[in-house]
C-alpha cells in the first residue's frame, strides 16, 4: 500500500475496518479512512473498487457487514428511527442519475430538501412556507439557475439538473455532501460547472464534500485530497499532485 494520511485529532468522520460483501464479491475489505471538516476529497477507482458502496454505507443507504462509522463522536451505525432520519438530512447525497421529481419545476424540487427537516408532506399539496421558497430561489440564483426556477426539471440539461440536486442538498442543511459520480454522464463543460458548484459549496459553506470520480484531472483541479481505492482497500491517500500516473493506473 502507498502512504496514507490520517486527519488525526481534527477528524470529523472516522471509518474503521469497514467490510461489505455482495454474495461472494467483496466490495469493502476492512477499509479505514478519516475525513476532516471542510475538505473536498476526490475518491477514484475503477468500477467495483468500492467507491459507491463506501458512500452508501456512510449515508446508511446500505448496511456494512462490519466495521465502524463515527461522525462527531456519534456511532452512525447505531442510529435508528428519527436519529437516522436526521443523519440522512445532515449527510446528503447526489447521484449520477440526479433523482429529481421530473413532473415538478426546479424551485419545487429544491424546496423538497426542507421536507426531511420539517417532517411534512407538502408535495401532496405543493404548499411550502414562503421562507422556504425564498431560500430555494436564493440557492438557484447562486447556482446560476434563477431563470430556470419555473421550468420542469425534465426540460433542463444534465448539468442544470445536477445543480438543482446540489441546491436541494443545500436546502436540507447538509454538513457532509456525498457525490456519487456526479459528472459521469455530463459533457466536459457541464462537468466543469458542476465541479465548480461543489467546490463553491465546500469553500463558501464549509461543507465536507466526498466525491467519487473517474477523471484524475478533475480530482487534481478541484479537490484538496485524493483517495485511491482498489478491491475495497485504500491504496493512496494524499494531495492530488502526489498521485502519479502509476498510482492512478493501479486504481483505475
């Protein structure tokens, strides 16, 4: 294994000995890694390296077979009920597929980010507090989407839809954002716009961003730190400039 870097006493999120298998296939093989508050971390690796499984375990979309996940002293794997509900609001996810509501406009999709916090179902009646609408519009304007606020999201480009998803995550008050291949389906220009939006979220709001990527150049351009995964293990953890082509080739 290449040199790894611990976040030490400043760690916000600690993952230790995480294991997950699907049938006879090992996705995570005793993976241990820590993340400090406010970092933007690129996670690179080929398909099957464990990138998506790692993020989904952190968000508790899937359950690991063993290991530990601790955030700010809380045992994340022990959370149940409303505590788990609150964690998923605090630790948001965006995906390659966007997961927006196609039949709703952009601003309503963003306001849905407040549903978990309020524990209401305004979608049934499309009724939201005026404060939520103002906040949603502020977020769309920040992401250069104010002009598209009333458009059905199905009519937006892929890059615009991904920025709506980022705005929705901000609406729910995330402290950690898990981005699972957020630009994999986008053209280079839209990929740049989305990565800049994520970078702005990290720099301006102090949100910790963990971003699964295939492109090393994107990681080098936008991330403070890069983690390389292979066969469910960390094979590199360091500054983007330290990841050589040899190490990258081993990861992807």
